[in-house]
């Protein structure tokens, strides 16, 4: 077959007519190309070009073939040959200008069409395309003049009318533009380029509702029309309305019609707007790379390009396709996405440039927008996962604090916050593979606040730990444990990391309690080995009693230590939460478990810091995360209405001295010589099957807040919880014990103001130190910290209440104890 094509070209008569050449010979390469014989088609085109030598008109047929198969450079070469033969050919100038436009050389294209218009002033195509190029190069007034000239010659020219309306918008003549737009769109709107162009213009100017209205008309008008820019305009409208998840679905649908760098960028912008930074970075990596501060890509799939920012880099694609000079994306969006791509590259598995990672993390986290807290949280977590730039990870975690309030207000906050959970990944997979909508999680703001603040504190604490600042790390990790929902993957991670920090700073007894508490929430053989090593060190090499210790409820954990009163930070009871697709706590409890260890690889059996006989072991470097799929959560379960309740939990003291004295708890009496004194921790009660607490990506070790203190007694300490109320006790002297407060009400300033309250347990004569739990419905706004308890304090306890938000008003804090409950009104102004 191919030989016949070759013979047809070779044997065509030298003096063939223009009709034979145009209608038969010049069409043969295209026929071969359609048959899938690409290389043979190009070879034949060169043969046809040779037969056209000396005729500018015939060479233009060859150039047209190259344009049709997206070979603009070849088309330009042939058109230049035609111009060499006939410099004043308007058609040759138009062909060369079109080739330049395909190559995104818009200024050169405009020059060629200007010359074509001069040579043939009556050419409607030259005039119209020149007007489009004037719009595309930011000259709307010149475009207006050309469109009006064309409409004067041909009043029914729909393309010219479309260009006129869009040029009026570009020139700032909005009132006139909207009058013309309304006139054109009266009745059934059938002008697709106008609908798409106007929609994009409105989106670029922040008017999402109008943009979406026009975009939907464009998509509904001709859903089979393969123009990806209609979907891009709709995606931009949705982003302007702060509906990034809907924008994502729209932009994924655009893949049916095109695959070019702008589309990857737009999809990444939607993903990043929803806080799905890993997905956004992967999307960018499909088409872009950052080298020496420049972004590189292949525009339109064939034009090598590089620029300092995305706006400049991608402008030629938009201008060549839509003739839209200004883009809808903001400069800040482009900066964030460039820094995200650079950060992703700098923290890749094989990357070694820690300085580049640090710089990219800072740039990515910069800004004052509502998503900055999520960006900084992501940057801190990824740096810690990679074991790099711990000081910068701490800096990013600290920077996240200022943006918490605005971050909680975004409609898609649950998606951004739970992006790294197994459940969310499963739901996201359904979105990508099945085009299924992702329902926003209906999670109470209070719960979101706890998770976000707790994760920030955990990451800050772990970054300090990896810098050797173990005492300071323990303070931050105690705070994390006090805020995070109990039994969640984050809570377990914070508990385990707290144990590592306490052990490294010399608090081996408290470390054991923290390790045990985390272990009991989700037993793991690797972690048990860490506990065994520490237990043996504290018990003269004996493991006697360890099994009993690990099998008892966390509230009754004891390590056979001398009972002393612990310092505590109150853990709030988590309010009931209704979710539509929130990650479940059951799944969260099955999350990955990494252990604090030096430079580990992701694995559920990652080595843990092996405690030495030295009571103050050096901190181990960061561990990388491991990923364990959650076996319990299913899409059906995640979509069900669920509740998340955790008991009121005892407090853990955030003092600079991490070794707190423990509360004695009931445990078997193993034979021990040294008696460890771990810190107490909350008693986990059964949690319903779905809560918005992630099941994976609790990077590195999964610590515990404060483990319950071992005790030499066998009498368990009463534990307040959702299903059991604290009971009053009669004193040994015959009187009824009572909880009394130094003040019934406190007044503090918002954003950092604090006051200290003293609680007395009169006539308390229990065999173990009393436990007092603080609870409030306003953990997003106030935090209650228990001050260190000294033996001289007797049955008196001190709590400091601090405002952690700008919110003012009266908040109630309830203190529960074996001697009853009392409420304090906290007035924040």
C-alpha cells in the first residue's frame, strides 16, 4: 500500500494541473497519516514538497498538511519557502502567521497577520484573526477597531460579534460589553466561544456566580464539543466560589478533551485549594519541574518553555486558545504551587539538598490567607517524615498556630485536615476512578479545632525532640495529648512520642507510663520490645508483672512505683460529632504505628529507640512514617452517621520538667526493686466506629499523652467517663469529702490571658491520690492546664485556664473528682 502512494507522487506528470495537485497529490500524505503510517506520511510529504518546488501556491498545501498533524515548525519552514518565491502573498503570510500561532509565538504571528491584512484589506479571515491576536497580546482597543471594521463589512459575522463583546470586557467597557452580551445571548445561547470567553473573564475578576452560569450553559450547549477550555472556565468559576472539590471533578472531566500543561496546573490549583497537597504536587509533576528557580515544561506538548512563575509560563497556551490576555489565577496561587512543586522535589525519596527543602518549605508556608495553617502543617509533617530540617519543621509548626481560626472557617476544612488518613485516601480514590462526588465531612468546629491544634503541638514537640530539646518537646507533646481525641491515631502518636521525649530527658518512669498507654490503645510487637527494655531497666531486669500491666485498662495501669501525685493537663471530653464521610475511629485505631528511632524506613516494625541503662538517653533522630491500611473502615461505614465520644481525661502537666509524679493505679504487684513512677493518662472507653480521626500518617512514633501511673496498691482509682460518673467518698473520719474552689468565676483576656484556680478536696481519705478531670465544650477557645503537684500541697490542686483564641464571652469549665463536681465560669474579654 505505501509503495502505491509513493508511486503516485513519483509518477505524477511534471506539468500536472493545480487541480490535480490540490485535489489528489497534496492529499496523499494526510491519507497515509490517517491510516496510522506516521513516518511514511512525513516521508511522502517531503516528496510532495519536492514536486511543488517553484510554486508558492502548491507549497502552501504542503504547509497546511503539517499544520493539520501539529507540526508547526515544519509548516513555518515550508511557508517561508513560499514567501521566498512570492513575498507579497497574503496567503503565505497568513500560513506563516498560523504556524507561529500554533508554536505559541503570538507576537510573530501578529506581525504576519498584520502584513497579510495590509496586502489584502478585504480578507475577513486575516482581519478577524489579527483582531484575536491583538486581544491575546493585550491590545483590546486595536482589537475593537478591527472587529468593528469586520462587522461593518459583514454585519452577520458571529465570530466578529463574539470578539467585539470580549474586547469590550478586556478594554474595561463593562457596561457596554454586558449590553452586547445580553443581546447576543438572547434566546438559545449557541455561541460557545462567547460563553466560554465571558465565563473565563468573570472568573478572572472574582465573579464566580456569573462565571459559573455562563460556563454551565457552554457545557450543556455542546457537551460533545471537545474543547477543554469550556471545562477550565467552569473550574475557575467554582474556584472563585470556593468550591474546589467540585472544580476538581469538572477539571478531571476536561481530560476527555485535552492533555496539556495548563490543565495539569488548573487541576493542581483545585486540589491545593482543598488542602490536598500531595495530590496537587503529583499532578504538577506530570508536566512541570523546577530547576534553578525556573519552571520547565512543554507547552502544547511540543514547545519547550521555562519561566520564573506559572503565570508567565502558561500565558501562551491561554492566549493562543482563548485570546484571553489576563489569567484567572492569582499571583499568590502561582507562588504557592511553584513552592509546593519545589518542596515536593526537595523532599522526594532520593533528594539530599536539605537547604532547598527548608527554603521551599518556608516559601510554601508563607502568606496570610485562610489555608496557611494547613500548608504549614503539611510542610512540618513532610519535613519530619523525611527526617530533614527539624528546625524548619518546628518553625513551620509554630507558624501554623496564627492561622488556626481562619483555617477552621473554610468549608472544606475536614478534607484538608484529614487528607492524610487511609479513609480519606479511599474516598479520594473513588473520586478519581469513579468520578464519585466527595461529600464534605459534617464535623463540628470544636472537634476540628482539637485535631488541628493537637497536630500542630505534636509536630512542634517532635521537631524539638529531634533537635535534642527533649524537655521542651515533652511540654508540647503533653499539650498535644491533652487536646487530641483519645484513641485516635494522632493521640497514640503523641502519646508514644511523649514517652520518647520523657525517656530521653531522664523521665524513664513517666516514659514507661506513656509507652504503655499508647501500646494499650493499639498493641504492637515492635513497641512491646521498647516497653520490655525499659521495664526491665526499671525492675532490675525482671519482666514479672508486665503482662498484667499491659492487659489492664489504661486507667488502672501501674508500674509498681512509689505512688505520688502526678501533674496533669486536662483532656477534654470530645463532643458528639455527626459525619457524612468522616474517617472512623475504629480505623484510626488500626493506623500505622511508627516508633521513635533513628533514620528508619517506613515499616510497621520500624526499630524503636532502645532504652539504655542511662536514665537520660540521647534523643533519637526522626523516624519516617509507615502506612498500615485501616482494616475496619469501609466506604459504607464512613458514610454512616456516627458519633465520636471520648471520656473526660485526666490532665498532663506541660511543665518544662517533663518528669511528673504519677498517680498510683491498681495493678498486680510484680517484684521490683526500683519503682518507676509514670504519669497518669486517661482511661479510654469504647469509642463508636466512626470519628474524624485519621488512621494513617501519624508520622513516626505514635506516642501517648501520659500513661497512667503504676501503683503498689491494687485498688483502682475511680475514672470518670461517658458511662460512669465520679462518685463521692466518705472520709475515714466519717465526714463526706467535698470539692471546693478558690473562686467561682475567673476573668481573663482573650488570646493568651490566663488565671490560676485552686481546688481542694476536703475530707478526702482515699487510698490513692484523687484524680480531678476538667472538661468544657469550648476547647477550641480555652485550655485547662494542671500545675505540678507537690507533696506539701496535700489534697489541693492548681489549674491554670488560658484563652487560646480571639473569641470572647463566658465559658464554663467543669471539674470532676471522687468528691463531686463543680463548675467555674470563665469570662473572656
